[in-house]
C-alpha cells in the first residue's frame, strides 16, 4: 500500500482595503511612528470596513485557498475557523463561513485558542484527514481585532490589525505534509494578562468596569516575557517531534506579535533572522490570522515554495501555544 500523509494543498488570504498607518495613529493618540516601529516593528495595519464581519474576511480567504487547491466548495468536508473575534456568541463563525462559501457538505466549528488557534486547527485537520474520515478540510484564521481596542488607549490601539488567512488540508504523498506538532495551554496564569470579558458568562470576580468590558486589555510586559520564552521553546518542540534540526528548515513562520519577540527567539535558537518570515510591519498583530496570512504573503513573495520544510509557531491569550513542522 502507498503511504500517504495529510498536508496543505491550497493557501489564501484576505486583507481589508483600508490601511491605517502609524502617521494616521499619531493624529488619534499621543504616539509616534518612531515609538511604534522601535517597540513593536509595526508600520501599518489593515482595518475591516464597518459592514464587514469576521466571517466575511474568513470566507474570502477560504474561497481563495479552495481555488488555490483546485477544488470546489462542494468538495470541502469540514470548515474550522480559529478566531477570538467571532461574528457573535451564537452561532459559530464557521457556520456562517460554510454558508457564505457554499461548502454545503461540510461540518463547521470554531476554535478559540487566541493566536495559537490556527495551528491547533491544523493539528485537528491532520487527524481527521489521516484517519480517512474527512477528505478536504479548510482551516481558517480570521480576526477583526480593531473593533475591540479602545481607540483612546495608545498602549493597545497601535498593536492590532484585521485580516484572514486559510489553507486546505487534504491527503498528500508521504514525503510531504504535516509532521510533528506541539500544543499547550496554561490556564493558571492571570486572566487579566490578556482578556476581553465582552458578553461572556463570566462576571464578577475580575473587576471590569462596564465601559471596559468590550475592550481587549493586556499586560504587555507579562505577555512579552511569555512570548520571549515560549517561542524558541515551541519551535524546538516541533523540530524534535518531527525528527528534524533547524538545518532542515527553510523558513520559520512565527505569530507576528512583536518583532523584538521574533528577534529574541532567533538569538536564543542561534539562527539568523533570514530563517524567520516577518510581515508584522505591514499587517500588525492579527492573532489567529497572523500565521496563515504570513504563509500566504511568504508564498506570494517567493519565500515559500512547494517542497519547503517549515515550522509554524504561535502563542497568545489563555495562555496557549502551538507549533507544527510541515513540508509544503
Ligand atoms: N506610543 C508612545 N508611548 C507609548 C505607547 C505608544 N503607543 N504605548 C505605551 N507607551 C509608553 C508607556 O506609557 C510607557 O511610558 P512610561 O515609561 O512613561 O510609563 C513607555 O511607553 C514604555 O511602555 P512599555 O509598556 O514598557 O513598553 P514595552 O517596551 O513593554 O512595549 C508592547 C509594549 C509593545 C505592548 C510590548 O510589551 C509587547 O509587545 N508585548 C507583547 C504583546 C503580545 O505579544 N501579544 C501577543 C498576544 S496577542 C493575542 O493573543 C490577541
């Protein structure tokens, strides 16, 4: 019997048309292009239109990935949307996407694992395809984070952007595909390190004033410290799980949270920055969408080609973290 694997056969991304530059932000809050670039690496971010929902961004990205895979929406068996900014609490964003892209045979559900969600989705898709229960799965990361930042809070509003990225996971030849992965979480860390109470069921024990509960709040320093230690750690874990070394890797596509976190990971791993794909300057932090958007950008720039061995690594609220190695 010919051995097979589960792998990525299509990639797509969608970024809203509107762009907000650091110069634009200088007119909104007391900040400067110099501060934003030097502290985060961000130069601009895309902002969703008022009439766009997360499922709209996700559906555009998914349609592009399905086309790139040379499939039709009717070929899709499962739609997974990783997001922390769903259209609504009920129904799931994935069901809206399933309807919008006309994937009429597909089941659909959301994953909430913050910036790690897309890689969690890939690990789930790998299992379903490998065990033969699903043929083609669309895994999407999609966010409209700019709708949940306080535009008077300079510590938050400069950091985030909107967008969506998607891949199709299907059966591929054994020498390609998704390899070892590592998923993790630590729910004992303070919730206030990164939270958005919104209309969730939890009320009371974390004091959040009424006017703050619909905004994302973050302890930037705590998350920075976490990012600096977890990112190199999970890149190594994906390599070990896949019996690879960094010499085997063409590109590492990390979650785009802060250029200084990526530079620190490169240093700790003893690798040059050329091994890391970076687009935070153009896209800002798009949480669950950041890794698939980066994959799409890297592919369009010719930095990622079929047959390349790469590592994806994300970390974020929860806390959560996730990494996976793959041959494209
Ligand atoms: N413009 C100008 N000054 C600012 C701004 C701004 N936009 N924001 C903060 N400052 C000021 C602060 O008020 C502070 O001033 P002070 O010293 O007078 O008090 C000073 O700049 C330094 O602020 P810090 O918070 O210490 O800046 P830091 O170097 O820590 O950078 C940042 C902040 C960029 C948020 C960083 O901590 C970071 O990137 N953290 C990690 C974020 C992250 O990785 N998130 C990932 C998860 S996202 C998710 O899951 C959705």
